[in-house]
């Protein structure tokens, strides 16, 4: 069976735990090496990852390129606008062709149905590099980051502030798979897709939704936010106004545990979803989180190639 990674559930909790453990080991083992040098075992030597971007990216693009490089392989990029996909070639035909030419496909796009269509027609692994629905690769890096900083995931308390978006969906999915709780503080009209919470709750996670930001962060181990306006959305004044009470401020962070960690997948908008004092302050793990995209994406690739989990 080809291993596609469209959502965290495709791998499951045990495989995600294995990804985190392997990322910690590989990161330690290559300490001191130049960033572009391959790991000693170069497990993906000779493999090529095709990366398709129909939306902007800095971290996902660079981290996947560095990840496969460090695993001994290489990558190539197709932009939506300059490939035949952008001129109407079907997703199915693109999937078939790339499967003959490359060893795996990572795609960032809007409509999640497109990535599912890609996976249906690809005979090599398809990896979700972000859709409007979810961002599973980011969350593997987030989990790795908090674990590295000493958090035991089972039973931990996470707070989300702001928009009910793709990143939140994957956090809630992770909560079900790895048994932690999420309190979601979002304004009316911007709730996440309830199917993620139902699935996580069925697996034993406590997922609660509140309109009250201090209630969401009270006693939290991890506080997370993201842009209020995701790629492809309107920068509407009405939305920004609704989001303002959910801005992560110093006062709001003070309601979380004293040793709470702050995460943000980036890019950030200081003065909107978070103030500079928090994102650039001592509780913020954002630079480790960004670097960990490389180490987490290596684990995702190894899992997709059947070498992990
Ligand atoms: N966090 C994240 O996915 O960043 P990019 O949009 O830069 O890839
Ligand atoms: N929610 C954001 C994440 C960017 C990495 C977006 O979809 O634009």
C-alpha cells in the first residue's frame, strides 16, 4: 500500500510518536554537520521528491528540500502557475506522470479534494504541504518542539486562540491521536470544522470551544495561534475586529501555566494575532519550531517511504 500523508490519521498515533523519536535521534546524530550534508546512513539516496506549490511558502519549501537532501535524496519544484497544472492539465494525469518520474510528491494547494484526487491517482506517496483544510506536516514539527522542550504529550493542555483554521484542525487531530486536550478560543462565525473535534473526542481527547480567551488559556501548557487571515482569504476589517479579543497578549499568557510554551507556525503578524512581547519573549519556541520543520519532515518522508513506523 502506498503511504500517503494527507492528514495525521493516515499515519496514526504510534507512527507519529515514532516520527518524533526518530527526528530527535537524527537531529542529535547530525549535530555539527553543515546543513546541506547528508546523514551518515543517507536512507533516501537516489530518491527525488517533486514539490508542487499552488500557494506561497517559505518554510515548507525550504524544509522539505533540506529534509530530502539530508536524507541523501533531492527535490524539484513545480509552481502552479508555470506547470501544465496551471493550464488545466488534470490532477489525475499529473499524478500519473509524476509517479513515473519521481519517487514522492509533496503538494501545497487550496482545495483538500485536489490532494485526495492526487493520492487516488499517484502510485508514489503524496504528502500534504498545507491545504485549506489541514497542515499535518506543521503539527509534526510542533509536537516535536514541545516534546524536545520537556512536555509529556498525553494529558497536556493546549490552548488555541484566533481563527478556526487548517492549522487548528491538525492540532485537534493530533490531540485525538496522542491523547491531549485542546481548549479553543475563537469568535462566533470562525469556528473550526466540527468533524475534527468529534473524531478527537471519540478517541478520548477533551476538545472544548469557548468565546472567552482567558478561559481558553487558563492553566494551559501550550498556547498556539496563527494568522487571522489565511492564504486565499479576504483581509476583511470585520474579521480582524472579531479576532481582536483573541490576540495573544502578555496579560493573556499570564493566565497559562508559568512555564507555558508559545507556538506559532509563522508567518506572523506582530500586533494582530500576537504581540511582539510574547512572540519574541522567553516563552516563545518559534525558532525551534521553524527549524524543526526540517527534522519533522525527514520523519514524514521516512514514514512515507516505509522506513519508519
Ligand atoms: N508554517 C508554514 O507552513 O510556513 P510557509 O507558509 O512559509 O511554508
Ligand atoms: N493558516 C495559514 C498557515 C500558513 C502556514 C494559511 O493557511 O495561510
